[in-house]
C-alpha cells in the first residue's frame, strides 16, 4: 500500500473515531454531533470555539452570521472555505455545548486533549492556523504574544509566523471593530493577502 493510501486510511479512521465520540455526552444539551473538517492537504487551519446551535442543527460548521463574517475577513467564499483539501476546520470543542445566560457555553474541555494531537499528526506540517477567539488563542498562541486581544492580533501578524490571532466574529465584534479601526484598515488587508497567496495555484509559504 502506498504512503498516500496509508494517510487516507488514517484520516478516515480518525474521522470515524471523532464522529463516534461520546466522551462529554453527559454534559451536552443534545446528542453528540461532532463537527469538523480535516485533510492531509489543507493549507489553512481554522481553530475556533465550538459549533453554535445552527451548525449543530445543520451539521455544517460556521453555518451562521459569524461564519459569514469570518469568510468576509478572509476574503474567500464558501467553495474554498468548505473545501477540506484547502481549509481544515478544527474547533476547540467539536459539539455544540449549549447556551448560557450571555451566549453559547464554553467548548467542552475534554475535546481538544482527546483529539487535537491526532489531528495535528495528519495535517500538513506547513500550514497557516487562524486562532479565532480567546479559547483557541489561550491554547495555541505563545505567551509572549500577550494576554489581551489587541496585542495578540498585532504580534501574531507582525511575527510573520504560521499563527494568526483573530477576534471571534460574533455580532459583538462590530462594536469592537468600531473602536479599533486598525483591525479593518491594517489587519484584514494583510490577512486576505496572506490567505490569497497560500491558496493560490502552486501555493505560497503558509
């Protein structure tokens, strides 16, 4: 069997294992419905929080206004965003955690330790990772990038590395963006240029 076949088989097994996961079932408001997208060729990895209610109901990640805003920030359409050969979607929690008093509950903390290591093993070694929101940034960003959102965004982009911090694109971000015009004026053009270069035919450095 060729090496490529081995990798494909490993990814298929991993997907089946994730879809069958019941580790945090007792803590979820609905039957588990893990949602993610992975491949051995994805040049971009998006790590967010956890699927929302609409994503849980449809089975489609980022299937809500936050996803529309994220795709606008990235400068790509649904065809690229939902193509796992190009973009992997690996949230901190794979199932909808439920709703609290002020929005969705945090992602279940059992999920990332259970699955992220295995997923990293099948992703390309060179990839651009977007860390969307506080939970993803706490788990994935070097501490020297800062503890507040603004320095995390600026430092991650300025570093030229393969990790970029972004705010969560929920409706709450609109007020933050008005107060921080630099995000739309400076960060988004640079982000779109980087993503366009990575996804271009032949690809560029992630």
